[in-house]
């Protein structure tokens, strides 16, 4: 009995070796018939699947043989491992879906439910979403560039107007202290909060300390609060052609 068992196991091992060689040869023979998932879906051609890989329909006959060999090899492996009777086996079913990445967009493709039109529609939707996202980023960059450009333009006008004022008066028109690019502030002589306008005649460069102290006070109230000489300030503002 033991001898018969040994002979049977040896025969199974020999058959397994032969089947593995044949399986390898068959897989090699259809290697060049492999096709990508996207190509097979978009082309609409009939394909054959083995071990999760799609092949051209020309490989159909060979794949049928591979399924039979795989089934037999599984049966033999089970018999060699457990020494038990083994019934008919079912080859492993091919995958029913896969994931693909197109233009950086990754999504799941179901072979059972999706058709060519659905695939194309999904790809188009993903690409449009990416284009919209790119457009938003470009718009934000443009806004930042515009804002920076406006700031640079305002700074240039500020320096230009300050230099024009310094040609006429080289001091703060309020306190008569030093006035430079480093400490110059632009003040509304008549405060905006009280109806003043941002016009040239209502704007004057003063030192930062005076601008902060004045706040939204009227010129007369500010001069009185800080004991500044009203006539001197009026003379300077008149020289600068300002309204007060």
C-alpha cells in the first residue's frame, strides 16, 4: 500500500513538473499579445483575460489551455500537500475592475459596468476638473501680481509727491521737525471721517508723530491740543498750496 502511494506521489510530481514547463511555454508564446487596460476599453475589441492580465483575442485558445493547466496544477499541489481526494476545481476568475491614472487623475474602472462612452466621459470630466483647478490657481497668481503691482505704483507716486513737497519745504509743516522718506506720513488736513476728500489740496506729507497725534482731529483742534503755532502751520500749508 505504501509502495502504491509512493508511486502515485512520484507520478504527480513528474506531472506537475511537465505542466509547469508547458505553462511557462504557453505564457511565453502569448507575451507579445498583452494589451493595456485603457486600450482594450477604448478600442471596444474583444479580449481574453488570464491571471488579471488582458490579451488580444488571438490568445483565447492558449488561455483556455492555461486555465486547464492551472486547475490541474492546483489539484496536484493539494494532493501532494494533504494526500486527500480532490474534486473538480474552478480557475481563479479574472479581475472585474482596475485602477488607472490619466493626466494625474486616478479612478476605478469596472469591466462589467463601464463601456467605452462612459470611460471617455469620465476621462473628460477629470481633465476638465483639473483645467478648472489650474485656471483658479492662475487667477489667484494674477490677482497677487496685480496687487503687488498696485503697491509698487503707489509707492512710486508717494516718493515722487514727497520729493515735490520737499523742494518747497524741507520740514514737517505741522511741528517744523525733520521730514524724510523714512518718517513721512500722508495726512488728510481735513479728516476723512468728517467729510474730507483724498484730493491733492487736502493731502500733505507730515512726520509720523504728527500724523499719529492728529488722528481724526481737525487741524485747529490738533494744533491747540499740542500747542503748535497756528500761523506758522498756515504759512507752510499756504506755501504748499493746500486748503485748510
